[in-house]
């Protein structure tokens, strides 16, 4: 993720939030919470197609997206840890002796 990608996604989200009649600061805060261009673009699409009518709906969706991202990361970390543990069980510790 480059800084330009993040800024471009953030600016699109802010434009959409302002278009819906909400303050630009809300878009900036939501972008910060989401953290990645992909998540920000997902939120922007949600706003474009959902007919959002309240700040609560926007915040709820942003928190749901963030929660899904966090869950996915935790799952990946657990899979990597499990793979390393299985390798340890299979090959044992390499203590330099043969």
C-alpha cells in the first residue's frame, strides 16, 4: 500500500460522505479507522449503493468492515503459528546434533 493509494481512497470516501450531507471530518475519521485502501474503497461502495441515512449506519458499517479485517488477520496468524508448530512436531528442534 502506498501513501498515494491511501490518500486517493480516503479522498473518495470523504467526497462520498460530503455528497450524502455529512461532514468531511467523518470521512477522514472513518478512513483512519479502516486503515487500508481496499477497506476504504469497500466502505465507499457501500455508501454509494446502500442509501445511508444516518451517521450511525456509516459508523456501524465501518466497524463491521474493521472487525472482518481483524478477524481475517487473526485467522492468518493462527494458521501460520499452527504451521510452524506442526513443522516443529514433525522435524523437532534443530540443536545442531545429528
